[in-house]
C-alpha cells in the first residue's frame, strides 16, 4: 500500500476529530458511510466501537479519536465512518466529519517531531500545512494494525 | 488453480480430479468384492479404474504411477480373464495396491518423492499372483505405449491414451482372416451392427470390435456400404457403414454382447440366434471372409485423423498369430473407453468451490435482505391482505427454497470420508496385528463439504482408537467367546435435521475402573469422587487423558479424545459415548447439516441482541427471586426439579452490565453442555427463534471468548452468535463446577 510512501504526488482525505484535522491517503479509503449503530464486542478495547453491517460483511469499527487518545465521540448523526483497507483487512474509522480532498507533494509533508508516545506512537506519519491549518497524516497500518496485536 | 493460464496445468488438474473419482470407483469395487457381492462387472470396473489412471498418468509422464498401475492392472487382467481367483490374501494385496495407487497419485500431484521401496514391495506382492504368466515385455510396454501421445493436449486425456492403444494394431495388422482351424462353434448368430453418428466421438473403432468377435469363433462379415456418400460429401467423423455378421461360436450370447458393451447406445445392435443349420446359413450370405478387411480399410478413411498414430515402432504386437489365444493386448483399450463413457453419461458439472461459496454467500444476503424487507413492510402498516404482503410471503417461500437448494449443492455424500476410514482400519489393524472388519452403513448420507473435510481428522483418530483400544486382541476375543475378527461399524444417518455419525466396536467396552483410576492418578478428578458410569465414560474427553498403558504407534500419544471433542464442537456438533462392558462402545457424533446457517434463538441481554444455537437450549424458565440460591457470593444456583444448576449471568460476563441482583421476571435458558451437565444462562428476554446466516468473524477482530460468529438480523443490525460452552469454560472453572445431568428432558427438543 502507498499510505506511508511519501510519493511525489498524493491525494489526502482530510477529516476532523475533536477540532483537529487529520488526513489519510485516499488510496486506502474504500468508502465513507453515515453513522449506524454498532454492535458491541464484549471485552474489546474501549476504542473498538463494535461491528456494523457493511452490505452483508461484518465490519469492525473503531473510534479513531479514542484510538488516538482524544476524548470519546458523542454519538452524533453527523459522525461518519471512513471505511479503509489496510493489508487486506477492512476497518471502519469513526470520525467527526470529513472535510476535503487535497493534493500534496512529497515536499509538503514533514516528519512529525519526536514527541508522541504511548498507544498513538508512530500513528502520525507526517504533518503538512494547508491554508495555514496543520494536518496530521496518519499511518494507517500503525493505526489499524495495533488492534491485531492487542487482540492476539 | 493458480496457474490458470497454463493449459497444461489445467489439464493436469482435471486429470487429478478425475483420478479422485477413479480411485473412489476402485475402492468401491474392491469393497464390493470384499462384501462378496461382486459380479463380473465389478472386476471390470476395478480394472478400468486402474487402467484409466495409468493412461492419464502416461500422458503426463508420471512414470512411477504408470509403472505401478500397469503391474496392478496386469494382475487384475488375470482376474478378469478368469485365470486368477480373488481370495482373501489377494484382496488384501489389492487393497494395499489401491491405497498405494492413491498415494502415488497424491505424490505426483504434490510433487513429492515417490516411495520407491514401498512400490517395489507391493510390485513383488502383486507379481506373486502372476506366477509365470507375466509376460516380460509388460514391464517395458508402458513407455512405448504412451510416449508418443504425451503432447496431444487438445484431446481428452483418457481418450488420448486410448487412441494410442486402439490405434496400435495398425491397419495392416488387422486380424488375419478368421482362422478356420479354430474350434468350430456349435451355435450360429446373426449380428446386425449399425453404428450411429456419435460412435466415433467416443473413440470406438469398429474394426477392433470385429476382430474381437473373430476370436470367438468362425466369423463371416458382410458390409453394407449403401449409405456411403460420395467422397466429396463424406463427413469423416460420422460412420457410414454397417455390418451383418455371422458368427459360429460356442460362447454365450452375453459374451458376444460384452464385446459391444462399450458402444452400447451408440449403435443399433441385434443379435439373433440362427436356428437349425447355422453353417449353411452363413454360406448363403457369404461375401467371402476377406470382406472385413476391405470394409475396414474403407472405414479407416472415415476415422478422424487423431486416431492415426505416428507409427509406433513396436506397437503392433497385437496380431501375432501366436497370441490368438492369449489375452488380446488391444482389449485394455476398450474398458478404458467404457470408463470414460459413464462419466460422460452422468450429467455432472464440476464447479469451482469458490463459485459455490460465492453463491452461498449471495443467498445468505438474499435471506437477510428478505428479512429486512418484510420487517420494514410490516412496520409500514400495510394490510396483511394487500398485494405487497402476499407477494412478500411468496418471496419468503422462494428464498427458503433457494437457500435449501444451494445448501444441497454443497452437500456431499460421506462416502469419500468413509473410504478413507476403511484404509485407516486396514493400516491400523495391520499395525497392531488384529483382524478387523469395517462395516459401513449410510455412506450416501449427504453432509456439507466443509463438515466432511473437517471430520476427517477426528474420525481417523476415533477409528484408530477403536482398533487399538476398543477391540481386544484375537486371543482375548476368543477367550471371551467372540469371533477372532473384530467388527467396527461406521454409520451415518440424517436424524431430525442433523447428521449422526456413529462409530461402534464389538470390543470389551470401556474399562471403567481403570479409567477412573487413571483419572485419579493423573489428578484429573479428586480421589474420592463418586461418578456415574456416564461420567466415567466422559472422563475420556478430559484433556491429557490417555488410557493406553503401552504407547503404540497408532494412538496413545496423549492427544486424545479431548482434541476430537474440540474439533467436533468447532463444527457445532456434539459427541457422546455409550459403552457396555464386554459388548463394545459406541461413539456418536451429532452434527449440523451445514455450517452456513444455524437455527438460533434470538435473545436480548442488557439492550444487546444475541443469538444462541437453538440445539443447545434444553429448556427455558422464568425466574422469581425465590428460585435463586446463593452458594457463596458471586456463585448462585437455581433449583430445577430438585436439582441445582449453576446460574451464569450472561450480561455480566459479557461486560454489558453489572451482575443482576433482582431476578424477578428474568429468563434463564438451560444450556446442555457436551458432558450432559447443564448451566442456566441468565438473560433478559427471548425475542425469536429463526434461522440465521453465519458470518465468520475475522481473526483480525478482537475475539472475545464465547463469541463464535456473527449474523445479520432482519433490521440490518449485527448480532453476535454465542458459544455458551466456550464462554462458561472461560468464565473460570473454579466458579462453576458442572452440575450433574438433568433427569428430565427439556421442552424444546
């Protein structure tokens, strides 16, 4: 997958989480869905919202905010689920709202300062500025992949 | 299938699929012989199977397989010709040889090394039956026979090899004019033989049929070329000639017919017995005995080009006059043809499993969609008599029918599985020097393909156990007044929507005092435990239990019945034991027909909707506070018909809520465990009983104990499917000791 490769040109899907702006490589985004009630998975980590029915397949959904250590989402009609595919595994990411699609070049992206730690370590792969707003570009494999490790 | 672009790989794959079928036919035939129900056709079937495998293997240059199959075939041919009778000893070798053929096929498919030593041993065993009759040239024959055709990929495989053989007796080598010195028969037949348009499509060659007839006796053949069109109008793929044959012979009419059996349905064949002076009758229509040759040569003009081989140097060994009485080397070609013919006749379609899988999934979607539709129509307040509602009812019925039919596609008879078991019995009984007979009942019973695949290991284990531990040694059996040969029965049957597979032996039964002692010695149960017979029997399923005092090759490696039980449970099945000392034991496995749908009970716990497998629910009760007794904090029991059943708070254990304190109005489900103990599952409400489509939960998900899978309900929401035994086991064995089995059977059965 191309999400971590700082290729010459890439398009980012930007979205909001607790008044902050994040982005994902658009190539890993499969679709964007409105919020539907998720069935809880017992004994799952708190950031796992549960599973939803995505046209007949069972899709796990995580609260991306909680995953990144932000306060939990209030359930809100305007929340959306970004369905992403990472290493052949589909996951839904619950976010506040999707904002835009922006094209960036490799030079626009800067590595994040080495401050982050804990569960969200390595989750932000780079930073970029768009219209004077800082956008955090997520490393999808690190964001989604951790579930497997904690579950195993 | 990964190399789909490679035509060779595809043909190879289909050869191996065909091999599976042929091996099954081979096993079947041998089994029939073993059962004493064999007729002359049975040995033919066996022979053809081996022959076809050899033919196909030759085309792919699978030499080890060709060599062995050829030797096996030679022995079988002796049997077919009546020069060798099958006794027990021979049958045993044949079974081994069949097993070895199937090993070799597998090895060729997977590209492993051939077990030459074993091959040599078995060839030696087979050769014993041949005695001096084995023609030396046989050993060399395969290469010559098949080599030239190795690249004719566009031909059907088995046909390709047949053609080579069929064509081997070159035209010039066709039968010499009937030998008038041959024993003159005492019966005369008039045979009318009119090939139909399709006959050449199956690779049949009239000349060979006529030649075989000529070996039966005095032959006069008249050819009718009246329907032969002008040369420019000839369709070479279609036969234009027909024959009238006068045969003076001492053989039975059935035998004459047998020559034509491979063209049955492809020609008009009339065999009439000529009354009175057969000889003179022949004379009247005598067109001279030379006519066959003339006819046949003209016939070959019509033969499709592939039938002409590139003149194999040594091939025309057939018509040497000296061999007139010997088995006709061209004969094998005909059974092979017949072997392909029935396959074509059975209208069977081979479908990639993935496609079926997709269809099953789609039908699952349809079922869910239908449920959603009916739910929303009901909510919209439509009159139940409106067109939409009656249409919906129809839709519901159709959906159910489609679902059933699709499930049927996946269903397969357990036969292939049982055949593997008969091999296990043969091998394992040989390993422990016991004489064991496997009786198979209900091998036509159909079960979901996945179930069959996943049953193989547990069943193998249980069969080995039965041979090794279940049955006594021959000496002990005789001492106990039983026949020396032990019996193992393997049966399958449908019983109220489930499949029940039973493995029973007529051995000594479970030695309960010893089982109990071992369990105590190993610390699996307290030394002073008072257990019922059933409970002792069920100790076998405890992890780490193995009774064999001598660890044999066969079983007793410590991976015991607990593994078997786990695999059966994973399939949604249950396993039970019944045993009578001195009379034997029966293990019975009850399985769902399919893994794709489940009869479930939809329940509500703390606002969440969950599904429980219906077959586990023995009884449902509504509680009041008085029914619940506390044993110690956090450990409660309820009283059911003067027995105490541990109470398990589902909502609390799933982390949905705090443990319930007020039980008034709460509902409990009595859940049957595999060891026949019961647990009361505390829930809020029962919503529905319905079939649900099982959706597997990816392993990448967070997987909680007790959650088996998920399903999608009528409102589009996902509900989790519970595995109560797993959950209860994980909730801590300390808190919940299994209760004794309930005495009364529940209502939902």
